[in-house]
C-alpha cells in the first residue's frame, strides 16, 4: 500500500484516477507511451490506471504537464482529450 492510499499523507487524495485514464487513453491513441506520462510519480502505473483509486492534485497536475509537453506544448490538448472522450462515449452508447 502506498503511503497516500489511506488519505492521511501530506496532500488530500482528491483526484480520481479515472481522469488519469482519459489522458493515458488519448496519449496511447497518439502513440505516446504510458511510461512517459506515469513514471517516477511515486505510484505504480497499475495504481495510477486503476479507475478505483485517488491521487493528490499535484500528481495529476504533473501528469497533465507531461501530456501537454508530449503534445508539443499544444494548449488545445485537453480540449482534444475531452472531444475524444465525448466521441467515445457517444459511439459506445449509440
């Protein structure tokens, strides 16, 4: 168990790893490795990609920064992630 798993670490666990999966799935479609996004963050990749876990905002912010850098600092990357997710949900429901 990671020290933050109990929520009694220095930062609250206030971001669902479901949000991490949105970024990871989008990056995989763009041939960006999961390791480039998730390595060295103090959590195993399996923890960060399980939809049932929570992480501190600072960890999510670092993942977000890496995603933007890996997309050539494109300020629209998170808009594109949102659109891709909306299409995936619409397609799955339809």
